[in-house]
C-alpha cells in the first residue's frame, strides 16, 4: 500500500496570498493518483479553509488500522517557519486565530505508530525564524492521536524548499502559466520522470529519494538564475538508497503534462545583495554578542571563587528565588549576576527553576561536577549551558556558544546532521546541553538508533542523560520517586555504512550494548520538546506525567522558560521548594 497526502494553503491571513500552493497541490495529486498511490488533496479552494481538524480527519481516513504502508509521502505548500533545531512548522488557514500550527516533527513522530516502512516529507514553505513574539508563541500541534502500533521509526527522507532559516518562493502567473510554488514544481518535474537528470545514476530507470534530492538542488540553481532567485534546497535521505522508488520507466504513465513556467521578468530586476551587513541577521548578531558576553562574565566569577565552591552562575538579572528539591547556597550576588552552590548527591543532576522579579521562570539542570551558566539578555531571552570547572572550560564554552548561536540563527543544516552531531557528541559530557540539541537533529532524520547510542555512552560514563535524549530516543522510563527517573537503553546494532557516513568516528556507528541510566531533569531542556508531552508513547508516560498542561505557559526562548502559571504547575507536581 502506498499513500500520498498533499496540502496546499493559499490563504493564511494575515500572511500573503499564495495561489501557487493550490496549483502545485493539484499537480502533485495528479502525479500520485497516476502512480498508484491512495491519494488525498487538501486545499483551501471554494472557501474551504485548511484546518488541523480537517487534516486529522483526512489522515485517519487514509491510514490503515491493520495493514502495513510501504511508502507514505506527505507534501505541503504554503507558509511556515522554524521553531527550533531543525523543527518545522506549517501554517493552516486559521493559525493566527487558533494560535496552533502543524508541528511537522510532532506529526512525523505520530506517524511512527502507523506501520509505515518509508516516509517522505516534502516541505515547500519558509523556514525562517518567527518575526514577532506572537508567532513564536504558537503551539505546534502533532495533528494525529496515538496510532494502533508501537512506535517504530520508518526510513525517512526529507526534502525542503530551503535550508533552515531561509525563505521559499512562489512565481506569479502570466496568463499562460498559472502561479506556482517554485520548489514543488521542480519536484513534479522529477517525480513525473520529465527530466533525465532526476534518474539515479546507478539505476537509470528509477527516480529515488537521493536522485530526486540531487536533481532538485541542481534544477533550482537553474531556476534561480532564470528568475533571479536564491534557491537552496535542504535534504536528508535514508539508507539503503533504493528503499523508495518514486518513478520507474515502463511502470508509470508517460503522458503526464509538463508543468508550465511563467515567463521570466525582462529585464531582470536584481534584488539587493543579501550577503552584506544589512541582513535581518544583524540584530541577531548584536543580541548574540550580549549573550556571549553574559556567559564570559559569568566565568569571571571563577577567578575569585574556588572552583569547587560554585556550580551555578547567573548573568543578566539576579534571581528572586531558586526552586529545587536540594539545598541551594548563595555564594555571591552583584548588580546583575549571582553565584550559587546547588548541593546534591555525587554524580547527580538537579532540576532547578530560577524565578525572576518579573514573574519569568528559567529552567536549567545543575550537575554536581560541572558549572551551569544561565544568561538572560535585555530582551528576556534565556539560554543556559554547562562547562567544566577545570582549565579546559574556555574551549568548551566557545563550542557551546557557537552551537547555541547556530541553533538560534538556523545554521544547523539537515544534510550535515551526521557531521554536526558527531562534533556535538565529542563534548556532550562536558556540556550535556549539546547532547540534548543533538537528539533533535537526529530525530529530524528519524535516526532513533543514534540517539540511543548516545544514551548508552551517558550510561557507561555514569552521567545522567538529558531528559530530551531519553524522550527523543523513545526510551522506556521509570519514575523511581522523589524526582528520580531512570531510562532503559536497548542494545543497538552497528549502523549501516554509506559514502556519506564512512568518515564518521567509530563510536558514532558502532554497535552498543543495553544499559540503564539516570535521566537529568524532570522536563524537556529545549522548548521544542514540549510538543511531545501532549500524547507520549506508552514507554514515555512515566517521564511525561503531569507535564501536558504546562506547554501553554511556555515563553518563546529556545530553552524552556515559563510564565508563572506554568512554573507553579511544575513546582506543585515535583514538590520543588524555594531554596534561596
């Protein structure tokens, strides 16, 4: 059984009208039906808005209750934005009114429970950061309820119109050709076998995920030159290479009409050079310099405090209270900085909430043998990281700062996930926040095994693993009482080698044994993890207990922070006390 769902949203007020989304949704649907897919097309034609409820109803009608799906393709054309590390959000028609949007990662994870062997996700939407706090505060809806099967990650292929943090394009119609979204039209050319360049070099009769991705990359360069656009698609394809075949010569119909492209503007009107310093990224750079200085100023405490005397430093605002289940001792307080000693048991990790005078609560985890640094800038953005107490902490801090900057700016590219996560994992024990970020990058490509390999190494080094690693790795968890959660890590076979991952370190691809380890923290470290608290898998229920109602009180920082109502739920649920 092969399934295909295409969603085209042309009207998502107050954002611009995108009639090209309807054009490409229709053409995608025609290709899928002609290729033997059970096909559904959802658009907002005839004043019929695209809502999350409508998508949910359509999906539930498509997905079988007792049959396996060989290939499921999900395509979207419309508006979207990025909500975290490789976390994508698609906007339905009523997103602005309902303050809910489609969480692509949440929906993908729900599809794990529907017996799907191969899942292809084609996203033709912008992936830039939200431009205002209202957009940043929109909750990502996973769309589907829990499915009939245990969660098993399929082989996943992701092809997006643009890289993280960038804008997608639509061309207006010209009276001959209709308006059309650029990326989806290129996909149609490849999926329909209309271009020889879309066929696989090793199997020249087939269009497969990798050959479609490579064709899209080269074709979009050509289209970009024609229409004076900067097109840079983003892709990550699964292995083995031929796990999915989109088109095969002799089996698919050959009479599919060639998509008509609008005539290019003549003469071309060149847009300003977006590589200069006038980019929208400039305010981010200014903001980030303050954040970087906050972290470095926090480390200046190290120069006049004994290394063993502190394991928590806060810069940018002095807390009103610190909530914890363990004692907290104040060591130093200045105008906008403070240092503390959180006293726990050896090899433990303590969940804390930091309450500020304006009712904002920052979340962080303090390790017994590391220093947790929390930074709050003048705009209220909260970040935190960990460093070693000893001489190597400066290099570790530089790595952490650069990773968090890339996380915020959208520079963590899907086609470099393996390389990026390997670098993050090298320092994940000095700074466990890097392990948490790596878990979301692996999840983007459906690489659950790599998250579990990472969890194994936390176990053998007897260091509590970040909550996000345990949760994104779909690990079975057990609540041991008094805030102690342990995770069961299953044995994982060696990863299949490919040309792309042949240069990775052995510890990234090796087989790992099973183990059991403590979970660090009582809730997600990163904001993007909260979308998975609404409907956890059965093995995750112990860790997610009591967290569902907190998500609506999240603040838009990358790391978890809360309005007072949400923090009070956590304080009551986990019996936290005001320790300072």
